[in-house]
């Protein structure tokens, strides 16, 4: 793989990991549309490391505070208002991991065809539009002030569905969050912070595949792809958080429907 191809993959990963348009769907389709070779597990992992680092760097203050508040549970022996947020994230993460383990087989077997990716893009685009139309336009702090196991569980379960290419991890979490009354800003922030343990978990789950594989390791493309995905991911997080309250999700919903239709037409 040359550095231009690695750069293109990195840009797409950095953008689509955080925008609600499905990173896995775009990355699965790219080899078919542009006749690129499958980049392989090692390169895929390097790009996910890049986006994970983008989250850590951008939200480092939030992550430090969440860690501090979690540790306070041990000292105070109770869940305080301050520790509610990380507890909600843990509930969502556990729900995601359990469901992913249950549906991973069918997702890998049936979910990666162009037709299924197209269906997922269109169906969840429509759901996203409806959820944002119905959702509140006023900022909320539901997940900050109290442990909300029902909301956290549902967000986690919807996040797991994103193992099917075309669904979108951020798209599924934003959609269910908006349906349940979270504002655009809070839905986005929760979705981004929730993505870190999932990206790390996905990295760990793919390690055995990497260790048992017989792929040749080419360091340069991995470094380029990882670096570009970090830079683009960081910029995407920053501007999406700033614009989401005014922009809304409709533009992304329309993009998903158009892309899904193009997939059926082209492929």
C-alpha cells in the first residue's frame, strides 16, 4: 500500500468514526469502489489506534475527571452525582460488549454484503431523521446528574448493532439518545466518550486475528493511516461538537439515504 492510499483510508476513518455515517460501511466499500486492496487487520488496527488517541487527547480532562469520580465510589462507598456519568458509560459499555459477542457471528457472515450495507445506511438514516425531529432542542444533562440504567442500557445495546456495516456506531447511539430525550449536544458528547472503550475493546478482540494471521507487516502505511486518522478525527470531534446543536442530524440522515441508494445503483 502506498502513502496516498493510506492517507485516503486515514481521512475516511477519522471522519466517519465520529460522524453518524458509518465508518465500517465506507471502509468496507472503498476497496470495491476504488479497486483498492483490502488493507488488512494490521492497518485497520492502526487507524483505530489513531481515532482512540484523538478521543484521549481531546477529552483528556473529562477522562481524568471520570477516573477520579469512579475512584471516589471506593472511598465514599456510594455513587455520587459526580460519579453518575462514568457509571452510565460503564453500563452502556458492558451492554455493548455482551450483545456484540452474541451477534458477532451473524454480523460477519451476513452483514458485509453491499446490499446489506445499503439497507442499513438507508434504514438508520430514516430513523436518525425521525429521532432528531422528535428530540428536544434544549440542552440537557440527564447522564451527568444521576445513574440512569435504562437509558445507559439502551444506548449500549444500540451501539452494539453498529457491528453491522452501514449502521454507524455514533449514528446508532445518537439516534436512540435523541429518541430518549437527550439533547443534541449531550447525545454527541456521550457518544464520543462512549466510543473510547469500544474502540479499545475492538482492538483487543482483533489482536488474536493479527497474531494468528500470516500478513506481512508494512510499518509505513500503518503509521501514515494512524497519524492521519488521529488528526482528522481530532478536528472532526472539535467541529462536530460545535456545530451539532445548530446543524442537527438531518443532513447526515439525507447523506446516508443517498449513499445507500448509490450503493444499490453502483454495486
